């Protein structure tokens, strides 16, 4: 995918997520099934996941290169990256540390949805400052997947929000 296609998908997928979250009533927003995260916690997790990425993209481009090195392989395709992520999850991979959300009250719903959309908008603006080559040149660390090219990290972010939308919907099935 080109950076324009990635930006479009990031925006569309996150807006689909927040539109769904905004449609939930208090009971559904705070409901937790079998110890799974509530819709509110899913929303908070998305904010927690996108925030460091926005920060990384705002750094001068040479900083990630100094901190994490440069890619020594071509970027995986979207499907290859998703497959790798699913393999890690199947082996027991879960969110840890700062990515684990606390309990979230209903009064945080609007704020979280605004944060998700605002952060993704900022991320997309930063993506546009990268060349197609730079998306494949620079790498960033992912807590579960290890070093990813910037393009792969964006692919992950696209898939990740869809995954959490589906989990949220599944947990609310009657």
C-alpha cells in the first residue's frame, strides 16, 4: 500500500471504531464478559497504542535510525504482517505494561473517542512527511512483534483497531 492508502485506511478504520463505540449505551460501554476488556477499555487501549507511535513519528527522522537502526530487509506486506501478529497471539501474546487499560467509566467515552480520532489524524499528517522509501527504511520497536519497519507498524495499527472492534462486538453479542 502507498502512504496515501495507509493514511486513508488508518482514518477510516479508526473512525469506524469510534463510531461504534459512540453508539454504545452505558451498560454496553462498561460491560466486561468473562474478564475480557470492556468497550471502554478497548478504546483506552487504542489510545495507549497509537500515542507512542504519534510521538515516534514526530521525532526528527534520524532519531529512530540512531535509536533502533535501519531495516535490513524489505517490509512485509499487510497480509504477511497480520499473519505474523496472529501467530504471536496464538502463542499467548498479550498486551502488557503501559498498554493495559484500567477500568474505564462511561463518562470517558466521548473523550476517548476524540483522543483516538485526534491522534490518528496527527499520525496521518506525520506519515505524509515520510517518503515511500523512508517507510521501508526506518524501524520502530513493537512490544510483541519486535522491530518493524515504519510501514509495517502502520499496517499493524490498521489491523489492530479492526481486531479490537471485532473483539468488542463479539463480547457484546447477546
